[in-house]
C-alpha cells in the first residue's frame, strides 16, 4: 500500500466510480485501512472558521 495508490483509490471512491471494497482492492489495503485514510484526509466539519 503506497500513499499514491490509496489517494487514487480514495479519489475513485469519492467520485463513486468504485465501491469501498473495490477501492480498497485498488489501493492494496483493507476496507478498514481505507476508511481510516479517508477520515484522515476528510475536511474538518463543525469547527468554526478563525476570524
């Protein structure tokens, strides 16, 4: 599993080109690892912007 392959897999999953399981296969990782990576790269929600 390389960061590039995981990034590609996440991109394809978020574009709804692949299912989560297919994206994990492409990324060479488990579904759990891909979910963890997705959370790590997800934009923060619920935090107010600094003024």
